[in-house]
């Protein structure tokens, strides 16, 4: 509220003396929004002089082009206008054109709830690179989270090979003492080889693995990260709450620390559905609802075929590995799991 005398003075200066709102605000020492509110309440809508800009002659082109191609970048639109005579700088053009860019329709999302033991969400996360010998390898983390209790599992690998993907699953199942009925994936190659609309071609290795453990693999719709928000948040939590600033000697040491962190600090955080409980307490409720594990684990051994030349060394990842001389130029039969 402002004094009535000030309101009268604002109205007189605007209506009689024809002062603009900015001048009134500066002279009376009030904010310009106060002046504009008083004028609007009195039936005098705020008016601001609109100065011509360099983009004005090109606005029909801007509107028409963005209406037809809403994803066209402003840099390309600038090049089109420049070819037609626009004299301004690229940054100034983007600033002037921004109000005319088509806005995507607003979306609302329902909050997702799941029953205990019903669903888990799985994804890969990148954590930079590590050097091993003369080779530089990608450090990635297999991240899985039970959708009900938010129990988190974290295991680091040197690459996203299919065998590592399955090893991450098996380690998570052993840690939890069972598997969820549905495992939700992004459309990563470890799970989905090809997708056209609702037609999905799963990775056959994952299908064999799912058949062994009796869970349903279910990919989310492309570009719909909101359908698996729990694992997305779990990745951010693991990155900030565990990995950043943490020293480790090697991969085994890092995974040992991750295992301890998942069992302690990650389990002690508040349960989102009821902050009076912890994630660990909710997990104890969920544990009995998980699918039991089969007696025999699924074979996840990784095998790479290489040729050994006359010199008894094998080149792999920029490193040389020695081979016993009696095995040089001999064909070694593959090892069959379980034999």
C-alpha cells in the first residue's frame, strides 16, 4: 500500500503533465511497477514506447520459418536473414529473435508409485577415464535401484560390454537377495538393439538372462527419461554423494568402497514416501517380495578371440600380454561354461 497523496500525485503527473511512468518513478523515488500499478488501477494501462529494431523487417521471415521448422537453430535463421541483408551481430539477432521461437507445449507428469518387489530401474553412467598400462579405458558404472524402497546398487566396470551388463545385474541380485519382477531400461544397446515405434528387438543375451531369472525386461519410450526418474536421481546421488573427490587405488578398491557405501550411507538416507523411515527399513520390507534366485547363476564369462603370431605376445588395448611358448600357433578350443 502507498499513501493516497502519492497516488493522486502519480495520476496528476501522468494525466495532466503527460509524464511517462519511468519519469514519474524517478522523480518521486518509487519503483516503476508501483507507478504502473496505480495507473492500471485507475484505468490507464501502462504504455511503453517501442523502438524499432534491426530485426523488424525480417520478422515475417522469422515467424514463417519457425512455424514451419520449429527445431531450426537460431544460428541458421541468422544466416538466412544475413543473406537477405540483415546487418546485426549473431548474438544480438538471437536476443531479438528469442521471443518468436515456438515454445514446446507444457507437460504434466503423474507421480509414479510401485508395489514392493514390482520394479527396478537400470542404467549405465559415465565416470570419466582411467589409465591402465599404456591404455586409457572408460570408467562406467552399472546403477540399479529398486523403485519402491530406493535401495541402490553401484558397480564400476571398464566398458559397457554385454557381459559387464549382466555381471552388474547378477551382483545386484545377490546383494538384494532376489530380483524385481520388472526391470526398466532406457533404450541402450545393452538392452535394445533396434526400435521402431512399439516394435522392439531386444538384445538376445539380455533375453536369455531374463528368462533365466524370470523377470520382464521393459524399455521406456524413446526420449522419456521421466519414466525412469529413480535411476536418474540415483546416478546423480552416486556421482555427488560417493564418487566426487574420492581417492581409490584401482577398480577393485573403488568397487569395495562402493559396496560399503551402498550398504551404509545410501541405506541410511530418508525413505521418500515416509521420511520417518530409512531406505534400509523400506528395503527390509521389500526384500521378501523379490523373486527368488535360481540355484545356478547365468554364465557371464567374457571371451575374446585373438591370434598369436610367432612372437609369444598378444596385443590388446595398447598392451602386450605374454603367451606360453608351447601355445604359440596352436588352436585352443573354447571353454564351455559348466564343463
